[in-house]
C-alpha cells in the first residue's frame, strides 16, 4: 500500500479534495437558494415552540406543534 | 404556515391527531449546570495560579505537584473538558429535549453520563499533578481514562442523544441538532484515533504513532478538539439559546445550513497549520493553511447570523445582561475566527508560533466565546431550572463588565508580549549576530505583561466567583417542589410520506440538466436528510472522514514524507527512562523540540530539525510554546554537572530564570526495574532495540550508563550519589537530544558516557551536513 501511495503524484490529493469541496458547496448552495420562505420560517421558529407555551393556544384548540409560526421573521 | 409536509401528514393510524404526554428531564440539566459552575471555579483558579507562577516561579511553593509543567495540563483539561464540557452537556440536554419534543431517551444513561464524566474529571485531577500523562497536549490523560472517556462519550451520551432523536416528535431536526450530531461523531473519531496507544503499565502508555505522524495525528486532534468540542456545540447553543433569550427566530435559516456544512467540511482540514515550518511535509501544512483561510467565511457567516438575530431587539440588549453576554461572546467568536485564519498564514505564523500571541488568541476565544456563551446560558437557565428568581441581577451585570475588562486586560498584554517575544527572537544586530542571544533576555522582557495578565485573569476569576455566588443563592431559594409541566405533542407517524417533489422548470433543456434537476430540484435531497438522523449522521461522518483521510493517508503512506536518517538510533534504556520523566514533568509545556528552518532559529539553536530525527519518538515532544528555549539540539551543549545543578535550582545558574526547581529529581530513586517493560513495548512498536529487548538486558544497560554518568559527574566536581536517581536519566536524555544527526551512520547506538562538552556539539556540525544531504531527500 505504501509503495502504491508513494508512486502517486501529490498534486492528485488537493485536486480531488477541491472537487469534493466544490461539489459539497454547490449542493448546499442549491438547497438553500431553492428553499421556500414558508419552510425556512417554520424551521427557524422551532426553538420558540417547545410545548411549554401550550396554554396560550388552548383557547384556539391548536397545538403549538401544529400551529403556524411567527410570520416574516426568518430569512 | 406549518411545514407543508406536516400539514398533509396523517398523524396516527386512524389519521387523527394523536397527542402524547411526557415531561422534560430538567434534573439532569440542573446537575450539568451546577457542575459547570463548580469546575469553572476550579479550572480558572488553576489557570490563575500558573499565570502567577510565570511571573513568580516561587508561587509553586517548591512542590513537584504544583509546578507549571504539571498544573498547566490540569488547567487546560479542567477548563476544556470540565467547564466547557459540562456547559455543552447542559445546553444539549436542555435544548435537545425541547427541539425533539421528547424526554431524553434514557434517564439511566443521562445519569451514567453525568456521573461518569465527573469521575473522569476527578481522575484527571488525581493523575495530572502526579505526572501521569501521555505528554500530548489536550490529550494527556492516560489509557484507562481514555477508555472511560470513549465509553461515557459514545456509550452513554451518544446513545442517549441519538436515542432521543429516534423518539422525537418534531419531524424536522433544527440546525442546533446538526451541530450536536457533528460534535458527537467527530469527537469520537478524534479521541479514538489520537489516543491509540500500547499500555506499559496501568499509568503509562506509548502512542502507536511516532514523530511526524504522531505530530500530525495530535494536531489533527488538537485543532479539531477546538472545532468540535469548543465550537460546534457552542454554535448549537447559540442557535438555540440566543433565539430563546431574544424571543426571535434565528436571522437566516438558509445561512445556518451553509454555515453548518461549510464549517464541518472545512474545519477538519485545518489542523496542520499548527505545524508550519516544522518537520511536517510542506504540502500538508500549506493545505492546512488554505483551508484555515477559507474557514474564515463560514465562521463569520455564523457570527453574522447570531448578531443579526438580534435585529429589532437591540433595545433589549441594552437592558438585558444575558443578551449582552451573548453579544460579547459572539463578537469574541468573530474576532478569534478572524485571527485564527490570519495566524495560519505561514509568514504570520513564523512570527507568532511558540510565542504568547497564540495564548492570547486561545484565551480571547475561550474566555470570550466559550465563557460568555456559557455564562449567558447559565443565567438564562437558573430561574427556569430552579423555578425562582435569579438571586441578583445586579451581580450578573457586574459579572458581565468585570469579566469583559478581565478578558481585555488578559489578552492585550499577551498580544503585546507575544509579538515582542517573536521580534526579539528574530532580531539581529548590525554585525549579523542575534541581538538577544541569551534566551532569558526575552523572558524578562515579558514580565510586566505577565503581571498585567495576572490582574486580568484575577478579574475574570472574580466574575466567575460572582456567578458561583449567584448560582448558590438562587439554588438556596429554589422551589420546594419543582413544577414539572406535562407536555403534549403529537407523535410522529411511523411512516412518513414525502410531499411530491416539485416539478422541474427546465423543460426544453438538455437531458443531463433535466436529470440533474430531478435530483436537485428545490434541494430536495437535503430536505430529506434534515428529518433522517441516521442518514444525516452518516453524511456528517463522510464529510469529516473524507477531509481527514485526504491528509492522513498521504502523510502515513508516502515514504518520502518521512525520510529516514541512517545515523538516528533508538534511545538507550536509560535515555528512554529519562524521556519518560521529561514527559511526566510536562517539560513540553515550556520547551519545544523543533528548530524551524528560519535563520534566527538555526543561528540560536543549530541545524533545523529533520523528519527522520523523530522516527523513534513515541510520543513526539515538539511542543507548541517556548517559555524556555528550544531543546532539539540540547545534547552536548552543557555539562552533566550543569544540568544537575540547573534542575536543583535554575536560579543558581541564571538569576532571571523562571523555570521551577526540580530538586525532587535529585532525591527520588529511578525505577530501573520498570525499564525493561518500557523497552519491550517500544520494540513492539517497531523501535529496533535488538539485544536490549532480551530479559534483563535493558536494566543492565541502564545501570551501566547511569554508573558511568554518575562517575563522570563526580569528576566534574558535581554531586555524588546520583547514579540511581531520576535526574541522571533525565540528563542522559537531554544529552542525547539532537546529536544523532551529527554522528556517522555507523556510530554505536549510544555513547558509553554522555557527552559533556560544547566542543562535542561543534565538532559534530562538520559531520552533520554531509550526513543529512546523503540520507535525507528534499523536504
């Protein structure tokens, strides 16, 4: 194994690394650029609804886990 | 506005909403919070003590257990793994339950985790001051404790965390959970691979790696311990507790996704920047530098996301000390993560490395980012966990300001001192000679800065005492019986039906584009990962493992990375025993053994260090700091007598030295009987000991060399009766350092009597050049 590795050119390693990095970055970029505002708003608001605030929703009969999150806050 | 998938998802087998009731386990969070405060006081007190010792060596009271070399690892372990560790556990246990809308998977595992971790911390406190250490920075704990860490971290904590994810009632995993996942899997990987060692005794082991490869593994671990123990879990903390305290959602969830993946993917590459200009292959350190510079962007992305979360709430920041803690903590994070990439640039690192500049950088991050984020979280949690008002808001506010002033008084003088130190080391006079040839000149110049640092550290410590007082008083006023609200949340349906994938908008384009778009449309692939813990965890592992392998495989397998040098021989059994004392006393905390190919260094210390010189060093001892001079070529520079007197009291030979006294080494007997076992283990690791491995041979060889050195010592007018004392082994080791490279290739493995004269070293220089050029390839 050591002999095989030693015969390889070193430039191969950073080049492959760069391709992998760019692939990951492009994939993540596509994900975030095409996410909907609705979805982001919901996800960003998850910490604000942990179940302890349920009483405030009792009158509406809506459980906070299923309730709409705050509008217009997250990007 | 609920998640479109969730809105259409039938909940329960009958399609109706089925609510489940449960309680959050806050008892475990209370325990971790109290442990955080306790260990914060202990760890920072030890830090304060060793800061005083740098300015006033006598502050160690002449005790071997309280010397700088032994207490510094205790300080770093206490603040990193005890203080910050318990803080991140408190954060994870509190937030994970609420983000998953589920109680922790197992109360038993929670408690095993808590008590197991505290037992590990106590074990560290009971071993490090006694010199029981592996001698690798931030990974000093010996193998039984290392095994315990693996069990507690992954077996108790990891299983409990992932079990909670498995039983969660919130479909989407919030971004804080991603950071926790990355923390758990990466720390496991780092800890296991860096700690691979062969036990010699219950309290001693040798790293399976040697020299360059050990250094690479250590700083792959060391840097990423900062990344995945002090950064990612605290970013998770920020993404949860900052929105909670500000009562506003995070500024940009999109940015948090980019932040996570780019940080996790890039951080793991950056370790080699700790080894610029050392014997590490240049390609590896350059790669580390490039990724470190790129790392600036995701780091600042996170900082910006944190600070902008407070948009529209800055009026509250003005009156809320908790938000101020967060703002200052995130700001320090931003400063530290700007400075880190800057220090990783080779030309900057040439000046900063080994100086106090690095210490200032570390403390701006640790005191500002980790400290203040933890304090903000604790102050926010105390009233909620103990169900009473915080005892004193005024004291909390005072803590904030005294802590801030303390940080500034701590780091600013060390920045100044560090740069002064670096410039003095490389200063030349008009005739081309070192302007400050006596190393101690560069030490005494820093004394005023050391004292200001003590004041800064004292102020910060007083702030921590205020936190402790506030915590104790709040706990004393706690509710008699805790109200444990029953939470109800709908269970997740056992089977999840994905909403239809949005249709492509690329109609009419090339087939390849259409195919790609069917995969990537709306980033659907990632959206699915975000609700699948196993898949997400595997991908996080792939991200960190890929990066690691691209650096580790070439370093370990390409032979030209570590060219061998024919004249480099294993340490003699006595020198090996001395090396163990060097490690036990923590000498690496103040002395490096790595001369960089920089003119000022070769002028001061001699020929630069070669990778092939360290092939038998299990573990490597390159160090990361020069409170004292480099020792890579110490062999033959001073007489045996000088060394023994220097250990007895350094100030007898150099009035301005700040080195602790090591008189105990002149009195304590050397364990000759244990040497055989040590040589055997080294042989097992591939060190070619030959005849010495035979039973009893190593002990006999050690006794012969010790006897000869002791006689030589007496001839020089030195102390009598040193032949069976620890000091003789340590002196034998020091006299060997850096000498092999100047010996002919066919020289015997060790001199019969340790060399004593400076002339020996100078004479060797003539052999050195030819020897190296013949045996070592270009770096």
